[in-house]
């Protein structure tokens, strides 16, 4: 595509505005709390914007849109997974994360368990985020590079520098407030892309020309082993997102950044609805694109084809700005989350416990720069299949499901149980992946079903059984009491909690 001068002006204008707006909002950043958790002062609209724009990331958008290209409207069934995961998060843990009010998710594991498990969780989550970050960046590069006709490397550098300029100055404060502009732009541009793409598809005969009838509805009957998008894969995604959202490090950090519990709770619930809508637009656009371009070798480029060929001048530039916005918001949040963990859980806690606020803020900014460089290098050299990269990386998040949710909701969750379940989950996840890759007739879809639908629930059951037989020390019982006094009584074992609390009093 030879982008028009009008479109190019729109893209450049967005980049300039977002940089200066981020820098302007950074003027209120005075300490590490402002930098890492936005001073714990984010209001409802800003937090909704940040949650939606963090979840509506380029990697998942590209992945979900590729499903739309392959399996039409039927693929929208996968969106129910996000809705279920977010609503569960809203009702179960949103307020509890806010009550902890920690700088990062890692603090939960020491408050609830012990220092050694906190160290394990720190290592796991840093690896996870370093693994995710390049995948998100590469995803936005795939669309943006093809639309502008420039190299992926150039695209990655442009986007990274845009985010880096205000992130290194203002941290989450700058990221959250720039997300509001990106959110508004996205709500305007996506429906416009959907409208023009749909009109083109109708003029060419409609999607009935390229999809069988079974792909034109969201009925899962008879689709269990469908060659384009098996329902077994969609079911696995339901389990996957429920398992990973509860201990998602970026949402835990955003709950901490909320002004109060009410804002934390409401923002997740409203965000759940909005996320389904924005992804539905992406999936339907990709389905319409297939009418005009039925033989794309890479379905991940479906959205790029719509932007390149079917949008009028001005609207194309608006959508390219949205692509940058989506990449910018996700990258900014993920980078800040990594910085939060490395600054508080590694630098301040282990390396320099006596570090002043000035030193901690300086270290956080240096880490932001370092992580940006790492992300750029890995995204253009290693990461290839974006959606597959994310699914594999989710092994780490799923491994922490029992320690996180069990820790919040069950009095009996034991210290040994969380270690055993976490290790078994990681070993079995990567071990099964190795076996699947070396066994003919099986693919990533089979691995997802076996791991998330069968193995993970079995591991959770193992954790429950081990916890029942653990004999907690007096010190651990006191720690549990202090924890539940802070976050609220457990759902299960509430009588035991109150009984022990009465004995102490």
C-alpha cells in the first residue's frame, strides 16, 4: 500500500499527540508509587480505558481475527471465554487485589505463603512478561508494517520509541492517561472499519460466497473437530482464560492503581462487556475480508488487508493510528508491570533494601529502557507465530492459579500444596508440549485440550488433597489470619477462620 499523505498525517499526528500528552501527564510523577501504580488514584473512566486497551492487545486481536478469517462468525464463540474470565475476576478477586494494595502481584505470595514461594513466583512472572512483551510488539508490527510498506524492524522501533518516551518519564501514570485517548480513538475507528468492510463484502456477493452455513452462526453443535476451528479448542480457551485471569499480574497492578474498591470492581465488570464488543468487530472484519481475499497465505494479515484496500482515505490513517494505539497501550502496561516487579521484588527487596525513593525511581526508569531494548530485539529475531507464543506462555500463569485463587478463597490452602501444584503444572505443561510436537497426528489444539481441560483441573484437585493433609505451623496459622483480616474472610473454611480468630482474641 502506498499510504496517502492524509493518512500519513493522521498517523504522525497521533504519535506526536500521544507522546506530548503522556509527557504532560508525567508532570505529576514524583515517586515510585506514582511511577509504578499511578499513585493509587485512577478514576473509573481512566481505569476502564486502561483495562480494555490492555486486554485488547495486538497479539490477541491478530490471533482472534485470524480465526474470523478461517471460521467466520462461528469463531465469535471464543469471545465468551474472555467474558467469563473477566466477570469471574470481577466478582471473585477484584476487590481483594485492591485490599492488598501491593505494588505487584508478587507480594500476595509472601503475605499468604512464604518468602521462598515469592521468589519462585517472581522468577516465573518476570519470564512470563519478558516472553509476552515481544509477541505483543510483533503483532502490531505485522499489521503496521504491511500497511505502510516498511520493514518489520522499522515498525517495531517506531512503536517502541513512541511508548518509551512517555513511559520512561511517567510510568503507569502516563500509560493510563494516554490509554484514555487511545480508547476513545478505538471506539470511533473500529465501527467505521467494520462498516466499510461489510459494505465491500456485500457488494462482492456477501460472506455466504466463501463460508459454509455452519460458519455463519455461533452454534457449536457438530463443530467439536471442525478443521478450521474445532470447538474443542474454544472450550480449552474457556478453561485457559479462567485459569490465567485470576492471577494476571497486569490486572492485579491495575486494581492496586484504582482510587478505591468500588472503582476497581466496576471497571472490571464494564470492561468485560466492552472487550467482547471490540474483539467482535475484529473477528467480523476478518470474516468479511475473506470475501475479497479468499486465499491469504497468512490469516493473521486479514485486518491489514482491510486497512490497505477497503477503507477510504482518512479512515485508513485513523485505523493505523488505532493499531499503534492498541500496541502502545498494551506495551506500556506490560513494561510497567515488569518494571514494578523488578524494582520492588528484586532491586529494593534483594539488592538494595535501603534504596531511597530517588534511587528506586531512577532504577525503574533505567529498567523501562532496558526492557524496551530487549523487547525490540526479541520481537524481530525470535517470536514468529504470535498466538501460539501466547498460548505457550500461559503455562506459567495457569501454574499459579491454585496458589492465587486458593490463597484468596480457601482457609486450608497449604504451603507445600502450592509448591507441588506449581512445579507439577509447569513440568507437565512443557513436557506434554514436547510429546505433542514429536507425535504425529497431534497439534497445539490437542495440547491445549489435554493440558487446560484435563491436566490443570487434576492438578488443582491434587492441591486440594495435599492441603487437607497438611499440618500448618502456628506461625503459618497466624499469617493466614493476618492475610484474611486484610482481604476479607475466605469463601471456604470461613468457620475455621472465625474460630481461630476468636481463640486469638
